[in-house]
C-alpha cells in the first residue's frame, strides 16, 4: 500500500513528539537515575537535606545532558548581572546577620566575585591529531557537588561557587554556616530565580533551610554527591578529607608579611593599611602579622599612623588581648564575639574614646606574642622587629604554621623576594602590594572565595570542579594531510 507524503510527515511528527515526551531525544527531560525524584522546594531551599540532594541530582542530570556550553555561558552572565545589581543589598544583609565587617568593603567583594569569577572560558579542550587518530581531552562535570560555606564571606562564596561549579556542568547542594543562613538562603533563591528565568533548570543549586552537622554527614555519605568542597577552618576541611569522598578544601591561613631594609616603607604602609583593614580583616588571606627589619621599622609604623592606624600602647595591647583572645591550657584562641568587629569598638571597650572611625589598630610586639601566632580575623596588626632578613623568614615560617596559604613581601631586592618565596611555599605570594591584589581585587588574575591550599587546587575556578576526560577517535581521525 502506498503512503502519501503528508502521512509520512504526520507519522514522523507523532514519533518525534513521543520520543521528546519520553526524554529520549534532546528537548525532553532526561530520565532521572533510578530512585531519584525531583521534590519541590522554595526556589532551591528545602526543609530536608535529602530533598535538596535529590532535587539537585535531577537538575544536574538535565543540566549536563540538555544544555550546551553556550547555555551555561548565558545563564552565568545573567547571574553576574543579578549579583552586581544586588551587591549592596547582600552586603548589608550579611553585615546585619553576622555582625562582622564593613558594608562598603562587602560591596566590593560581591562585585569582585560577580565580575572576576571565571565561567566556561577556562574549560579549554586540548587536542592531538596524528597518523593514529585524533585525541581530545576535555573537562567533564563531576555531578552533584556538596559545598560547605563560611560566615566570614557567606554570600560571596555562594555566588563564586555557583558560577564556578555550574560552569563546569555540575549542580550544587550547599550547607551554609548557621550564622549566615538567612542571607545565604536569600542569595541562593535569587540565584535560582535567575537561572530559571534564563532558561536553566530549577534547583540547580539547593540548600537545607536550617544547616546542621547532621546535614553535612548525610551529604558526605550520600552516593549521589560525588565531590565535597569546604571553605572555612581546618577542622571542617580535615573532617571532609576523612569522609572518603574526593574533597577540595580551603582552610585557614595566618599570612605573614616581610618588610626588609630595601622596602619603600611609604608604599608598604599604604598597602598594609588598606589590606589589613579591609572588611575588618575577615579574609583568610589578609595580612595578619608583619616582620620588619630594624632599619625600616620606625618608618613603617610612622607611615601606618599617617594612613590612619592607631598605635596601641603596651598596656592597651594587653587589654585588647584579654578582650579578644581566650586562653585555654596555656594556648590562645579567638573570642568569636570580636571577630570582624570595627577597630573603634575595640578602643571603646578598653576605655579609649574619640576614635570611632579608626579602621586599623597596630602594635609593636615580640615574635612570640599571641597576636602573631593566632589567626584572629580582626583589624589588629602586630608588628615584629627583626635584626636580619633570615630572622624575618624564620619568624614568618613559624607564624604561618604550614598552612601554605598566603604571604607577602615589600622589598626591592629580587634575591630576597625569591628566597622568601621558596621558604614560605604559600599558594598566594604577593610582592609590594596588599594581599588583596593577589585575589584579583586591585590586581590581575581571577577572583575566588575558595582558596584550596590544603588539597592543592589553589585559587579555584570552573576547571577545579571538573574531571579530566580523554576521548579518542582512532584510525587516522580527521586528518586529511
């Protein structure tokens, strides 16, 4: 029996429609893996972490199978616009909820992650073509990523991680810091709305409304989560490393600064004042202690005071130690009530008035002082005088305590710069500038809020959250020469 052309077209349309509905061709929802449902949440926020994981898993499969790299680029550009437009709102919300830092500096941090977090552009493909075929190596998604975020840079980290991780083709389940859960939930909902409004799948990023350690444990034990990423303290990073999952860990730092006898002390004072006071020193890569050679010490301190720093007397220094640090079993740890507070509040608390607008406190102390050895995340910068450059290096290595996070030097002696760099072995090493410049804030290079020193990925980007995959086309490949 003959079939007319119009009948063939009708049959083809019916078959294509059925296939699309079943998800067997592009355009339909890719069938989820067995046991996966796509529960409904509140724009990515769920009451149960199990639901958050399932939703991210379903969205992640759709993202990986039905969206092209150009789709990722389009969605990420929309996220950048949204983050810029809401930078001040988010900065104020973070300040209000956490009580830490400065709004104007937080705005700058949000703009930095919006503008300078790399997207799909860093996912370059390598190719080799030869007589025996064509080989390409590309960056493939991990799948669902579990991400732990801090209270010091909460929404900034959520934005950065979202851009980097979805650029790599992944979906994300966040467990945010309890002290920043409201601003993070608001930020995550803004991100989800932006993704959906620009054609992306719902629940590509999710979180449990009330973050708990139990939720973290369920994330690390879930077979649906293939990679854990932790940004915060070393205790958290070490716990994730013990989970048995692939882990990218961004841990603590206690960044030392060396100012040698060849340094431009006015430049050093200007940069140190900016970097150490920025957002009340909440950045883990911000300058935490300075080791200065005697020839430069007085000039550096004078320069810092001229910039606006308040030089503490020995008595005032000890009063602030009692206020901001807690001594247990002969060791000091941070009093969390004072993390990220304004410098003027410290002075007010010890009875020094008239300095409400002060951004940075400095103190002249010995190398064994607790402010030198404790990462305090406060706008207090201890300065240690050293006789020789080698003494500066030795003190810096001891203070940095093997974190291999961040360090800096002010010097015009290239030999000194090289020697210190080899000895300190930090992930970020800045010469003659604030360490902020090493993160792309006022410097070249991309910005990140997840600096993976302990696990070696360094300043993370989309490439960090992917698997290296090789594809081979044999028998001469596509060569025509």
